[in-house]
C-alpha cells in the first residue's frame, strides 16, 4: 500500500520596499526624499548624487543587481530615477525580469497594481509615438495625419475625439490620488481652498484645471454632481476658517499641531498676524467652522 506524502509549501518571502533617492549635486540634501521613503515603509534606502542627465548611476546599478523577486523599488518621483521615459521603461523591464516591482510615491505608477500598470502602458504609448515621429522626421517624412494637413473635417473631428478620450483616460488614472480630497471638501469649500490643500500635498493644480477635471468626471457620471455646485458665500474674514476646516477635512488624521505646521508652510498668518500657529488658534477656527455648519472632524489628539 502506497504511503501518502505531505508536502509543505514554504511561506512566501517577505516583500522588501527598497527606496532610491537622488539629488543633482553634492551640495543638495536627500533628507526630504529619505523622510518620504521612510514614511512609505522603506527600511533600505540607497542614496545617490548625480545629474539627471548623467548616464553614470553606480548606486542604481548596484541596487538593480541586488534586488530580488518580490522586492519593490520605491522613488518619490519619476524624475529621481530615470533620465527619460525610455530609460524608465528600460529600468522597469529589468525589474520585471527579476520578478520585482516599481512604485513612485507622487505619480500613479505602481507595477504591482492594475491601475499602475495602465498608467505605465500610457507612458509607453507616448514614448513609442514620439520615437515614431523622430524616425519619420529623420527619413524626411512629415509627421502627423495627412488629413489634418489638408484640413479635412472628418480628420479634425477624429483627432478632437481622440484628445478628449486621452484626457479622460488620464483623469481616470490619476483620480484615485486627488478626487478623494475634492469629495471631502466640495462644495462646502471654495475651489481656491481645495487647490491650496491639494498643492500642499505635492500636486500642481490651478483652479481652472481642477474645475475642468471635476466637471468632466461629473459629465461622464464618474463623480457626483454635488461637487460642482456653487460653494456658500462667506465674508473675507472667514477665509482662514474655511482653509483650516478644509485642511482638517482633507486629512482627518492630522493633529492640531500638524494643521498649524501646514498653515505655516503655506505662509498663512494667524488671525492676530503671528507667523507661528498655536494649537489653540487652530482649535478656535475649527470650533467656529462647526458652529457655522461646516462638517469638520475632531482633530487627532497629540501623542
């Protein structure tokens, strides 16, 4: 009688988050990048000094040689890693060959998620298009659509439709980063306050661009119509109150001290004109916002 054998499956290896920080000169500091990488969970962080255009990246070369299956290479921004889109795609291809992943904290690129892979495919398509245009120009051919050069109406409509779809695709890819803040703040807060909160988190919105983006998502039934309603009119002296309330709504985990630090970074002065914000000043504005009916979470107690 044959004996049955029991095979034990070894547990998966723990996934390592490996940070990579780069600055252009020896005089600059990696501290800000290192802090963000540590906050993202990176226990190993490799630091490099060198120009973005330089092909010499000895630290990155060693990192790529040592990285293993399941590891994730993490950067703060794409320009900290790659010289160009083609260089970025080359690095990610090498990571995939080793079974590793790539993540950018401030960009919608994370090759371990479907959304991040879609963003990467969009980047790849753009790179291929630009390469094709350069090749055509080198052969003496005119790049672009012949129908457009001849001003054919059907060609113009087709290009306009393609641009509208490309814009929507970009919004869909990036919405997971900025739309939650918009949903928490609108329409109780003005577009100006929403833009200031988003840009303090590292975005680069203008009021017009953000309104256009949200309107497009509402038109496509991908966002709630309430987001584009007119915000309540408030007297000028209430601007600080609505800004403080907006910061608290956008990030409910902030303490009073942390909200004050954000206001100082925005160069906002207290109601009495001081540069330094005390927790009591922040609390007074939040309490006032609650009395006026703004939905404001209770700040997290300081540790």
